C-alpha cells in the first residue's frame, strides 16, 4: 500500500506546483496588461491636455465620458485617441 500512495502524493504535489506556477503567470500577464492600459490612458490624456488646454483630471473625465457615449471600453477610447492623434477635426 505504501508504494501506491507515493505516486499519488507525488502527482498531487506536482499538480499543486503547476497550479501555483499557472496563477503566477496569469497574475504577471494581468499586471502587464494593466500597466500597458495605464500607459495608454496616460498618453491619451497628454494628447487631450495639449490639444484642448486641459488639466489632467479634465482630460481623464473627457475620456471617461466618451467611453459610454461611444459604447466602447475606456482603454479602446484611449487607443483610438493615440492612434488618431495626428488627425485634425
């Protein structure tokens, strides 16, 4: 019986380590995505601040208000703003 429990214990230990590693990778990916989104929003705010002579809070509010009006996520509004920064309307 002892020889049968050892493989089960080893497999359980391996599964636990694999799960911990997976959570670590997922957490790192989420943090990276969060940083990229934050940076993108920061760039969009800067563009709006410069173009419309706004302060940081007003530029962010403009992005936030545009999000539901355009029915897109905030990071998508920011990405559009950055991508079209050279366009003049």
